[in-house]
């Protein structure tokens, strides 16, 4: 992301703050998000649930409000159960 002030802006995912790392260019930051989109039957960690959908927010700490938001959906369709 570019145009952010590291002391003023915070990126959150599902309400949790994500640490921004400077890229070396003024006002440009990167971050990484690791999440579980679905839970296959033979999962390595069967007790960890699905984290989808994700909601990303850019929060302005000075104004105490969200400036922008975006969401994701799971790429794997969920089968309906009857």
C-alpha cells in the first residue's frame, strides 16, 4: 500500500491489527495475512477452524474511523447439507 502514514494508519483484518512493514519508499508498506479458507477432511490441524470471510479495513487513528474496507469470500464452494 502506498500513501499511508505509519503512525496514523492501521490495517486490520477481521478487527485485528496487521503489522505494516516499510518497503524503503516513503509512505509505502507491505503486510502478510495467513488464514485458513476451508477445512479439508484430512487437515494437518483439524481443530483450527475456517477464517473466511476476511474483512480488511484501513483505519485512521487520528480520526478514529475506517477509511476503506474490503472483503473476501472462500474460493472453495461449500456444499449445502440437507
